[in-house]
C-alpha cells in the first residue's frame, strides 16, 4: 500500500479531536519575495521619521495623518485581527506567520513573526503597513526603461523571485513583497532635490502594487483537476507557488485585474473624489488625487496637481475607534477628529460603491436593482463576518410599515435573512473535516477552510464567468451573465402599500463572527477583548450605502399575504383578520382608513374585476 503524505497521516490520526491543531510549519506558508533577514538599512517609523516632513501641515491632504488614521496605518493594532489570529493559530500551527506578513510587514522581515501570535512585535512594527515598507517596494515584473535601473540588480539577486503571469503582471499575494535592502524610497514623481535617496517608480501608481497584500491564498492546499482543494505534504512549500493553485481566501486584486477598470480608465464622473473623473487603478479610488504639496510647504516643494491622498478609505466602519480606545493617542497619533474624518471617508466610499434603483410592476412586484460601481466584487475584501444586504419597507397611507424584508434588529444585533444578503461563505468539505476534526459545512476557520460554499457578490464592470472562475472568484450558488455588474431582486407589493423605502446596508463585523471569535478562542482573551470593543463601539452598526424610495401607483394585487399564491382563499382569511384588528394592511383603497369599502375593493379584485 502506498504511504500517505506526512500531512495526511498526522491529520487522520487527529480527526477525533475537535480542538486539534494542524501541525503545519512556516515552510507550509512559504511565500516568495524578500525573506526574513537583516536589511542594509532598516525600515523607518512613520511616526518618528516620516511625519516631520510629511505631516502636521494640512490634516486632510498631507500624507502622514490620513495614513495614520487609516486601517493601513493601524493594521497591527486591530483587535479583530488579533482575535482572528489566535483562532487561526489554534487551527493551524504557524499560520500567523502568513497573517503578520501583511499586517506588520516590517516586523515580519525583521524576524519578529517567529511568535505567530504577534507577541514579539515591537515599537514601529505596530504601525502596520508603514510608509517605509510601501515606498521601498520594487516591481517584481521589472521593465527596462520604466522601472528604476537599480531594481534589475536587486531582483537578479533575489533567491525566491515572485512569479509573473503570461500578461506580464506580477502574481503577487500573501505579502510577496520585494523591498529595496537600502533606504532608497520610491514614488510616482521625479524629484530634483530631496534629503533622502529617491527613485521615480511607475509601480506606485499601479494596482499591481496593491495586489501584494490584497489577494490572500492558503498555500497548504492545492487545487485538483475537479476544482476541489486537497492538502499538500507536511513541511513543504506549495508545489507550484502559483496563487491560482492555492485555496482563495481573498481575491480583491484579482477581481480588479478582470474588471473593465484594469483594462483602461472608466469615467465615473468624480464619484470617488479627487480631481479627475477617470478611474483605473486601485489608487484612483482609494488614494484620490488632489492639488497640494507632498511635504511641508516651508521648504518650498513643488505644488503637485495630482498628489495621491493617503486616505486608503475602505469599508471598515468601527475598528479605528476601538484602536483609539485600546492604545494611547501618543502611540497611535490618532485623535477624535482624525478618526471621525477617516470614518466619514469610509462612509463616503460605501455610499459611492453602489446605486439602488427601484421599478414597479403595478400588478404585484417591486424590483430592486443594485449596481456595483467599484472595480471589484461588491462587497470585497476579507470575507469572514462581512455582509451587505437589502432592507425593504412597504409603507401604508398612514405612514406605518405594512411589511418589511431584511430587517436589522439593533437590540439583538442581528438581521433577518428573509431577503437578499450578498456575501462569501467559506467552509470545510467532508475531506477537510475528516482531516482537521472540525465539522463539515460553513464556518469561520479560514486557516483550514478549503471550499467556497456561497458567493453571490455583485461583479464589477467587465465581468466574465470564465475569467472570474480562473482567478478563484466565480459565483457559487448563484449566477450572473457575462457583462452583468448589477443584481435584481423582486418583492411582492402588499395591496395597501403606497410607498416602498429601500436601504442597502453593509456591516463590517456581524454578530455571528464576533461571537465566534469570542467563544472559539481557548488560547487567550483576544476574542473577549474584540467582542467588548464591538459592543462598546455600537456593535458594528450597519452603514447605509443606498437610501431610496418609490411612490407606488394603485396596486391591483390580490396576494394579500405575500405568499406568491393567488387568487387564494388564505388571502381573504388574512384580510378579514387584518380588517377586524383595523391593521393598516387592510387599507386596500389607500384612503388612510380601514372601512367596509376596503373589503369590497379587494373582493372585486379577487373576482377579476378592475380595481378602483
């Protein structure tokens, strides 16, 4: 009998223990690019080294403070990240090495991810994705004459180069960064005078740079010919090192590469701010351009007409407040006004991300169309605990709510899943469940999940099923036509409704997810800390992305109870019950009163006569 790979042998012996940890090693999570080890020049602290020239002169447009008050600048202080990190390390040994690589790249390069729980991080490691790291990044897909000459030599000496796909785009993910070992900083502008070494870099205007961290893959699994994912042998790097052969956790960057935005600029009419209406790269939306100075005006720098603002607005609406509660302002450089400004930009980004349009079939149906205006799926990013949904209220003539779909209950922090929820659901298939001892089905065990059970998120412009399937972000349990970047949902209109109010909501951290992080953690108190912060800061109050209404013409429907069956005697029974209780739902003729005329009106409709 052929021997099983070491990984499988160990795991099969563990299957009966639901708390068992997969005995992975750092090697299993190996990622090419710059590796752990001393640099010729260490990374600098944004707070201590960069802010003196690039901060404290204009709160909204300077580079430093908007970055410091973004989730990029606080990525290594995020309490939800640490709660997730502890559970992930419980599930698979040393997976934290993969996580810290993105959330504290400077700490990782300096070897301080040897403790995969982050316990060895120090000082500026907690500044997250720092100025110094980003501005020393090198394009792994070097092009002569377009990239700094010095980068060719650095890449040539790299022991583990980052793969480049057939189109010439770097196959970046999992923080597969290449950094200059010397403190030669890069950016999109040509500088003639600077107090530090500088090289002009087109890479810093390209979405390819963002792909360094905004695609996340699990290299422990390999894709099989049938599309399933199976575990590799223990203590070995992924056999191909291609992210498309690994299990896809996040595919925001890849979604963008397959969108119309990546193929050329799209005129969005200034929707995402900045001084240009043309949108192509990730930076065009998340770092909108302005006319201003990149450093203190006192030294007479050039006025840049296209200075990228370091806003990095995304969809996280509450965690910055938690960071400010947990850490002193002197350490984070956060203040109440800075956090509020950042949260306002997040709300603006969410509002710009979609459009809701209502149309009405006067017989029985309201159609809600949600159009994705972003360059990736909607929603995108980290899949666990995030949800977007539609709330529909049908209003009677007296202003009361007759019926509601997608209701959020603030008291319980839960929303009714009786309507459309856009989300990604990951989990374990029977194979992975047998190996890990965790139950098969949906769950938040991202370190060992190996199957996408649901993905009905709305695609971006330029979507094709083949291209999105190829990058691991195709629809699952749902369908979209090629070219479709919107979704339609129909709702039965109650006969007494005079108006439909529709809101689209986004929630950063659902109750189910935060309770999972609290209850699953048996290692430390990080899950409890995150949960307490979630409660303290509004339980991740859902953000309103769209808020639209439609006045309804006279409705001739006889499906009173909205069960889709009509004509149906149950509708008459329910109408009589509503009539006897004088419910606004029985106001069939919309005169703001429940009278026998309503019964007469309904019976005429029921018998096939024209409605009044």
